[in-house]
C-alpha cells in the first residue's frame, strides 16, 4: 500500500524559526563584536572580546550544522505561489551562500587561531583541537579569507533582508510571515 505524501507546510515550523532568528542574532553579534574588537587598544579587553567572538563563532557553526540536519529531516514550505523561477533561483542561491558563509566564517576563524598557535576555547569550558599547525603564511591567508568572508556575508545579509522586505512591502506574498511566529487568533474568528 503506497502512502500519500503529506503536503508541504505553508509556514516554517517553530524549530526552524528559532534556528533562523538565533543564527541571525549571532551573525549580527559576531559582526559587531568583530568590528569593535579590532579597534581596541587595551590588551586585556582585546583578549576578552576575541574570546567571546571565537566562542560565539563556534556556537554559530554548531547551530548551522544542527539547522541543516533539521532541514534535511523535516518538511519545509514549498515555493511561494506565483513566484517566478528566476526569483526562486535567486532566493535559493542566496540561502545556499548564506549557509556556506555561516560555516566558512567560523572555520576560517578556527584556522586563524590554529595557525597562530593559540588554544581555542569554547566559553572557557573546553579546548578544541587545532585544525592546522602553526604557520605564519597560512595565518595571513586565513585572516584575509576571514575578512573577505565578513564583507561577503554583509552583502548576502543585506540582500536577504532586502528581499524579505521587498516581498513583504511590495509583493505582499506572505514570504516574511512564513518565518515569523504565527499570531494567535481569538476563538471563533476565521483565518
């Protein structure tokens, strides 16, 4: 007996929404801290902010990997009805690049730390292994990649937010609402 596939949900589920908004918050926090910490002159303050930046970056890496696992094992909403293939292709491309950058940025930071020869701690709870040996040349390359990745991520986030606002304000197709918590309706009211 064959099963009828269940229909795709119209909205992102609560877990997917939580992953999305926590990831977004971490990206904003990491970017802000990253810009701030590079301007510090106090060595003690610099060490503290760098440690926080690294721990949050590792948290983002773990969260994104969990988010991808969740996405691959749970139904996701289908395309917005009436959305052109070109727009869907662009949306899928930006989402794919966002995921790639949210993995690449923490990994490049880990590489910077490893090739500088520093131990990498997660919120002072435990050390993570180096992913490369100490290497000044590779450290310079990793730093350049991390900075380039940051600006690439900024462009992708601006494109993502801009597209969400465009869908919400101009197309009014419900794209943004699918990632926002559902409003509760009073009993007896229709949707």
